[in-house]
C-alpha cells in the first residue's frame, strides 16, 4: 500500500470487523442490502444452498450493527443509483484529510 500513488486505496474484506481488518484504516465503507437480496445474490454467485448461505451469515456481525460501525455506507438495494453513491463517496474521499 505504501507504494501506491493513487489518492486512496480500497481494501475489500467481507468480514472486516470480525477479522480485525478495520484496525489502522482511515475510513470503512459498508455495502448494505436487504437480507433476502443478500441471500439470493450469494446463492446465485457461489452456487450455494440457502442453508449454506445462512450458516455463513450466522458467523457475521448483524448488518445493522455493522453499518453503524462504518464511516460511510453504500445502499445496494436496486432503488438508489450506485453510480451516484460511489461518485459522491469518491468526492468525500478526495477531500478527506488523513489523520
């Protein structure tokens, strides 16, 4: 990361709080989606059964709590433009001053 010349670097980590990966980061961005939509997306993406997906989700922090721990949240629910949200977030990150 120290060799990057970009204005910011994004680290993807689905279990960012559960694994302790949030430590040392300046900003944590959460991606929020309705429960049923999350289940369906994982089934389609990974080819898992509903039961397997639910087992995975049981090991995660409750989504509402997780979003409260995040500095920014993107709502991925097919009702709000993702492009606009990402653009707005990019503008905020570009103006962010590192501590």
